[in-house]
């Protein structure tokens, strides 16, 4: 489902954010590993390890998804306390 976050298939305790590569394939990214985003005019997400992903989503959509992700983490933490 585009625009949503998901549980990572590797570990059910880790959320990932879904983005769309230019070729239409889906990629799940851990937002805590994003170092910065370049607008070139596509969105280039540069990871902390130096790797990058070019995605279809624009700046506003990337920020919205990461904000939604962080909000869900906070809500989940509140439920577990």
C-alpha cells in the first residue's frame, strides 16, 4: 500500500517506510538511517552508510511519511508503557 509504513519482514519489531523507485518497484527504508534528501529534481534519499535511493515521492510526501512513521512509534511506545 503506497504511502504507508510496514513491519519489516526481517524483524516484526521494526517499522519501515515505503517508497517507490523510479522503475515502480517498492523499497522499504528505515527512516532512522536517512542522512539527508537531495532534490535533483527527483528525490535522492542518502543513507548514513553512503548508499542512496532515488524515489518518485516528492519532498512533502517524504516528510509526511516520516512524520507518520515517528508518530506511530510514539503511539506504540505509549501503549507499551
